[in-house]
């Protein structure tokens, strides 16, 4: 089972989420891929995510998180003891997102997106100072990320499997080329039978 958690203001329509879901469908494993629309509230996002994987054994679950979703994936993986793949993850989103308090729109629609000041505290409550079992994590970090500093990611996930991509961008535009490796880490071969 793969739970995909998208980033801030993003959605299941993001390029990486769609590519991952499409590959799982090609593998005949659509039923093992979940990618919910996360609410703006970190507390509600985590309640939703935990509810979707309730009862799934840790050894059968992998969480793939992009940007803010990577921050969430780390907290969930620590709580559940499952594997996690982190795609240009936010390490301290409380600092980065403080400037985004207010109402805007989501990236893939015209829907209003409100990020409230109280959500900063909710993010703080999800902080993981240090991962406890680095071998359960796979970091994909791009040196050309224009939003987050890849060096913070590399340091935070020290000891984890790491793929540091020279250049690229926050969206990881060439993600399709890394998808097989991501799915393999998740316990899916990534090869079409």
C-alpha cells in the first residue's frame, strides 16, 4: 500500500502524484495507491491520512511525501514504523509557511485555500527532530530546488538512502525517471508484468 501526500496548496492532480498513480495502475495495483486531497489544516490532514491507512500493517505500508507532504510522511512514518520516500521534503515548514498565512487558491484549481495562523502551531506539533531508523527513509533532494534548501534535507535525513539530484527543481520535473526506484523502495517492483 502506498499513501501519497502532496505538498502545500497542491493536490492529487500534481505531476508526481499522477505519475505514481498511473504507474501503480499499469502494475495492476490501483487499489494499493491512495492519494487524498489534504486539507490546509495539518491536524486535519494527519487525521485524514491516518484514517485512510488504519489497520494496514507497517511492513505493508509506504508513504511518499512531496514538500510539505514529506514533512507529514516523516511524522507518520515515525508513528507507524513504516517506510517513507521524501521528495524535496520540507524540514521546518513552520518557518517557510509563516509568510503564506491568509487566503489564496490551490495550484490545480480556483478553489480558495486558507492557511490560518493556528496551523503554524499544528505544524510545530508534528516536528521530528531526528528520524529514529534512517534505513526506513529514501530522500530524493534536488540541488536546484528553488523553494527549499536541499542541504537541510540531506542533513535531516543523515543515514537514510539518499539520491541527490544535481540541478532540477522543486517539482522534480524528471520524476518519471526516478519512479522505478521510488516504487522499489516502497516494496513495489515498479516493473510492468
